[in-house]
C-alpha cells in the first residue's frame, strides 16, 4: 500500500526494514552517542488528525509551537501506536504499510 493512501481513523501494520549502518551524534552537553544499527520493526498504528500545535522540548523548557513544515508533508502522519498506546509522528516514506482493520 502507498503511504499516501492512509486515512484518518483507520488502522495499519507498519513494517520498517533495519539498517546495519552506525552513526555517532554529539549531544549539546558533549556526550557522543551511537545511532544504529537498527533492527527490523513492525507495529500497529491508528492514523490521527494532524494537530495544529506540537510540543517543542529543549533543555530549558517545553512550549507549544505551530506544527513544523516538514510534519505537514504527505509523508508524515500523526499516529497512535496501538502496541504502546503512545502518540507520535510517523514518516511512512520508507515503510511497508498494510491495512489491518
């Protein structure tokens, strides 16, 4: 299924292939953390309406801001992860999508 066919309120199985690549990121406090390698992952989601505002968290504070431009694009979805009961954004660009309901 093409990710642009996902509809608000419907439920899908999202599968993302892992990657053996490793990268290193330097955090603001100077700590270097390893990103990757990534395992294959699959989980179930329900598509939610995209919010007009999102929470921006920094070291010093948390505030509400307008949804950033990249999250407004057709590749990004607001979802409820049905396996963890957490809401988050999903970039469906490199995922395999299958409707489950």
